C-alpha cells in the first residue's frame, strides 16, 4: 500500500513543472528546468550561445565581475579625457605599485568574507608587522630576510589567535577583530618607541619590494607570454578532463578567443611598463600570490571547504568538515596577508612609523574586496576580486589627484562607489533567490 502511494507521489512530482498553479514561483521553476550548462550552449549554438547565456545570467542576477570591469573602463576613459597623463606609462606604473600593499591585505579579506565574516584588525596587524620588521632589521641588526620572515609568521600567528577566539570560544568575529585593531595598534606604538619612526634601507630587501624593476624589455614580455601560455594550457587541459568525464566542455575556439583577449591585455601592460622603468618586482609578486590563492580556492579541497562554510555552516559540519580548523586557518591567512601588505606599504615610504596601518587603509582593503565582486554575505568571490577592486580605488585616487581634487571629495567618491557595489550585491542576491539559484 505504501509503495503504491510513493509511486503516485513520484508521478505527481514529475508533472510538477507542467502545473504552475502548484508552484510558488512558476517563473523560477521554469528557469531552473531550462537552465543548461553554458559550455553546452556554446557547443550547440556557437556565438549565439554566448548571448543566450548572457541573458540567462542577467535574469538570474549572476553578474560576476562584469560591473566592476565596466566601471573600471569608464573610470579610465573619464580621467583620460580630463587629463591625458592618466594613462601615461609613469602613472600606470605608479598605480600598480601603490595598489600592491592594500591589494595584499584585501586578498586576506577575501578569504574572511567568503566565510561571511569580517576582519577589522588587518590595518593594525599590517602596521605592527612593519614595525616589528623595522625594529629587528634596523635596531637589532638582524638580516632583513629573517626580519621579514618573523613579521609574516607573526601576522599568521596573530590571525590564528583571532580565529581561536572566534571559532573555539565563540566570540563574534567583529568584536574579536575590533579588539585586535586596538591592541595591535598599541603594540605597534610600543614597538616603535618614543621616536615613532624607523627609517629602512632603501637598498635593502624591504626597500626593493617597491623600487626594484626588471629593466630588460624581455622581462615584461616574457611574463606576458608565461601568463597567456599558462592560461591556455590550464583551460585546454581542463576541457580535456571534462570531455573525458563525459560532461559539457568549452570548444577549442572559445578557449582560443579567451586566450587572445588575455594576450591583448597582457602585452599592452608589458608595453606600458617598458615605456617607463620596466617590470616592477611588486607587480610580479602580487600576481604570483593572486594565482596561488586562486588555485588554492578553486582547485583544492581546502578551498571548497571555505566556500561550503560560507554557504552553510551547519551543512558543512554535517558533511564532515572541520569547521573550527578551517575558520582558524582562514583568519591566519588574513593575518599573514596583512603582514605582507604592511611590508609593501613600509617599502613604499621607506620607513615604519606611527601612522602605519591607520587612516583609510582598513576601509580601502575591505572596500577593494567588495567592489571587486566578493559578496559580504559569504560563499561567493575570488582573490582576483581584490585586484579589480583595488585598481578601481587607486585609479580614482590618482585620477582625482591629477585634477587637484580636495581630499574630502576623494573619500566621498570612494564611499559612493562602495555603496553602489553593496547595493548591486544585495540586489543580485535577491534576484538569485527569485530565480531559485541562491
């Protein structure tokens, strides 16, 4: 008897898509039924498949990084029209060098935001790390490589400590890291002592982080070739694996098109660098960290655990994920990147001083992650979002500086950009829920 009832229920459920009156949201149900893998669309429809998939993403609120890319392009066009020096080789070089310190800190913020949490201590941790490295290298006479290593390890330990209070003791991350902001700011001031400033050797390891250039033109073009080649090979092999597994994959023409677009951007950047001093070491290091962390998040089980936690903590726990360990490790990563970012910021001004890690650094680091496309609600984002977001912020700052715009206006414009991004993120989530994809 129960078997007959079950069969009847199954028959009814199979007819559910046809009976929209029994569905709370028939439009969402229809979209869920008709959604197909974008790779399959491209295979079956060719170029038309791109347009079909684009329309589906717009309806489902899956905008990705499109808004920030378009926004960045508009920013560049506007400031270039206002001042022809905006896209000059020197200004582009200055922008990419300046963004690295904040960008590094923002990479760590991306990890924390993926959990749906926040880390307010990163500014103070970056200042404390730069102060610690300065004291050890200058006052104590340590080799700079050892001072740098200790500073980074200290950042990792500080982050892990914050993670312990949050994951093990259950204290809210907001409160824990707010306390960390105050404590490590005081620690930095204590370490720096009464003088408050430690001048770094501009020819030393820390100093060269932002002043060293690969002057040979082959360096910039060589990096462009490596980046483009790695992208093509990884995409091609990924498609081969999907084909072997019997799942939809992108056609070779699609991979070639994406590779060509990347090559245009990469070689244009290499050309601009070579018009000035060459390829900056800071840019190479930053790109290296972005590639490494993106691989960690998207290609490893650890990265999938982070996304799972951002989606649902309880579901992740029931799936056997060690929630406590992942949370502690994520905050440790945030602290480590804060320390690395602090070293780059200290290198930029060739000193560790009492203003390190203060001002708008914390807000810019968080804003860069959010503006770049990382969700404040957890579970969605990539470390490349930090690059896009910090490019937007620093480009606005330099563009307004070229126009001699007052500092208060810079803050207001950056705030407006951040608010717009958060609103878009909120609307996107609502659209996804309506489409049944959140």
